[in-house]
């Protein structure tokens, strides 16, 4: 048990140090003295992923380490511990966690609990998806993706079997929303650039197919921005398949709803988010959890039927004044974290918490080859301008000048020099390909 340094103080325990949890802790640091509190933050990693840069890290535009924010320097007055959260006992007000890579369990008691455990990738429920489908959610996924792309080029360069060569050079991405559309464009741009270094490959042979079940990609944006994005991706060489879904996945082919069986060794699922399974182990009563497994909150961010348990970010359902849930986005998670810090300070000062009223500032997608689409307030922008806005906005949003300079120097070097197309082979999150079967 972690003893309180000052038994009279109030302890706030935050589960998850991603966008929501880390910004909640950072904002609360200014109230620590006034409220006589200590904040204890637990996460399985000692960094949080700055998600807007994860795809670029996975396609070689930036160094993967530069796409994360280390938590210890970010949170100077918070007690940070790495831990795998295992369960919570709300009656005893205790959190149980495991020291990562060990079987040593620890517990910590709380006066207020903040749940900010994020979400997981929604892997479609089709045969073979869980075994062979990939995702891009963690830093390891991003590093493995880049490694995989180069490994596939190497395999294709020396392949004697035509079907294996076709499968190696074909990358299928499922889901045409922000993550899928950005990944398709940036991966195709990477393959186009990398293929120049292979004597027996051409960029035309390196295929990326984006499979989207609805009738347009980026459906959260206006139809004209979706149309621009689809047009740009097609010009880059991405095969955009609308009104199509994946029915079955194998190591070397996928079957589409059109009946086609297409050769591919790499499928990446970007079909949205699912609840973090650990939420089901937190022993929250059924009235606090919706039918899918997300945590239901009141508008002041308190978990329903609790006075001292709060939830923010992707794991929580928080609605605006009209009852519409806020979308699972970093910009919302971050601001929910800050609102919660202020609400905790209010409650500890004996004042009522305020409702969380935030507006979506806009949506931006970087589509590869220096193009993008953006909707900011009433403005719609596409092309190079949108791409520049994307870069400027996210560099500004990154915490700390050293991190901003690292990203800008990565981008500058990327403009001036060729990327390193090396297969490190150090990351094993992607299983090896199985036996090649005949496929179209
Ligand atoms: C590839 C990708 C790109 C994205 N790009 C954008 C974008 O450009 N703009 C945007 O607004 N949104 C973007 N998003 C969405 C955005 O990342 C999320 O909405 C945001 O991260 C949610 O913040 P969060 O704090 O709720 O969750 P997270 O940031 O995921 O943080 C959750 C934290 O909980 C920790 N955790 C989870 N389970 C456990 C456990 N059992 N034990 C210990 N720790 C645990 C995790 O390690 C993590 O640090 C993107 C998402 C992805 C996957």
C-alpha cells in the first residue's frame, strides 16, 4: 500500500496518463497547495502518445520517439508510477495494479478516482481479423508498421513466386475515417519513395487499398472535402473502395464483400474505437456502464451514481447541453481533463462542479504528399494549405519547445534527405506470413 506522505491530505488517483489523464494532472498541479492534495497517476507507460503524429511515426516521416511526451518531466508535482491497472474496489476506495513485466501487485487508496483509460481499436468481427489484422494504436504498432513495409519490399524484391510478390506489395486498410485515410495516403507516399531504391520494383506495383463500407471517406467532414480527399488518394495511387467491406482475412489474402479475394500480406484495421476491456474490471455498477462498455458520466464528469469517481476521455460517455456525446478525439480528451481538474478543485473547496461545455475546434487530416483537408469553424480548406495548417496546429499543440524543435527538425531533414529504408526486425507485433494461397 502506498502510504500518504501527509495523512491529512486528500489523494486523487488518476488511472491512465494519456491526453485526458495527463492534462488533468498537469492542470491540477496549480491547485495542489491550495487544496492540500496529492495526485497519484498510474499508466503502463511512462509517456503518452501524441496521437496526431503516430501515423507519421509509422510511415517514417518522424522519429517514433518524438511522437510521445514523457510523463515525468511533463508532470513535475504529480506522483507518477508505471503500473498495469488490474481492478478497483469502489467500496474500499482502492486501486489494484501490477508492476509492468512482473507479477508484483500493488494497491493504492483514493479519496477521488479519475478514470482516463482511453479506448482500444475496434477489430471487426470477421473470420481471421483478430489473428491476422493489424492495428495502429501503440508506439510499437507504429514502429512495427514501418518495419513491415520495408520487410515486404525486401521480400518482393527477391520473390520468385508471383503471387507472394503481389501479396507482399499490397497493403489493405479497413476504414476510411481519419486514421484510415491518413494512413492510406502516408503509407502510399512512403512506398512510392522507398520503391525507388529497389531495382526490381516500381511504385505502381506497391498497392494500397482503402476499404470503406459507407459511400464516402472522411464522412465526419463535408462532402466536398471527402471528395477532395478521395481524389487526392486516387492520384497518389491508393485504390479507394467505397460501399465495400472485408468479409474474411487470411495471412495472404482478404475476401471483400464484392466477392473478390485479393492477395495481401498486410491488413490494417482502422475501423474505429472499442471500450478498453479493463473498464469491465473496475467493479462499477451496471447503471454506470452503457451497453457497449463505456462509462456513463454526468455533465460535470462524475461517473453516474458516484460522488468521488470521475471519468474523462475516450473511455467515458460525456454529453453536451443538447445530450449529444462528445466524440473520441484528443482535443476533447485534453479539455475534459482540464475541466475536471478545475471541478475537483471546486469540490474540494466546497463548491459545486460545473458542466463540461466544450466545442469541437475543427478537424484536420494529413493525406500524404503534402496535401490535407481541414474544417476549422466555418472554414473549409484543402490541399497544401490544409497540410500546412495541420503541421502548424499540431506543433503548437505539442507540449514543450524541445519536443516541437525535434519534430520540426525531423520534418526539415525529411524534406532535404532520403529516409532510412531499413528493416530493423526488432518488433514482433506483426506475425509472419503463412503459406501463400492462390488469390486474385
Ligand atoms: C492513430 C491515431 C491517430 C489519432 N489522431 C488524432 C488526431 O489527429 N486528432 C485527435 O483529436 N484525435 C486523434 N486520435 C484520437 C485520440 O488519440 C484519442 O481520442 C485520445 O488519445 C483520447 O485520450 P484518452 O486520454 O482518453 O486516451 P489515451 O490517450 O489513449 O490514454 C489512455 C492511457 O491509458 C493507459 N492505459 C490503458 N489501459 C491501461 C491499463 N490497464 N493499465 C495502465 N494504463 C492503461 C494507456 O497507456 C494510455 O496512456 C487518434 C487516434 C489514433 C489511434
